[in-house]
C-alpha cells in the first residue's frame, strides 16, 4: 500500500528525480494519505487559479 501511494504522489508531483525526493519528503511529513490529500488540493487550487487567470485575460480582449 505504501509503495502504491508513494508512486501516486511521485506521479502527482512529476519531474522524476526531484519529484521522487519531494514525494518522499511530503509522505514522511504528512503521511502517505496526507500527501495525496495535499497534492489533490494543490492541484485543484492550481487549476482554479489558471482558469481564473484565463477568464480574466480573455475578457480584457
């Protein structure tokens, strides 16, 4: 189970060498389940910010 979560966290971060180190750090600090939750929330926030930025830029034209 732990190796599967570690793999998912690594894929979520991307960038193989750096992603592996960050995944290990996040999983150790937050626990594997906490790391998945943190990455999921960060992804949602990032997508929301990009969407907001796109909508603002397209309305200015």
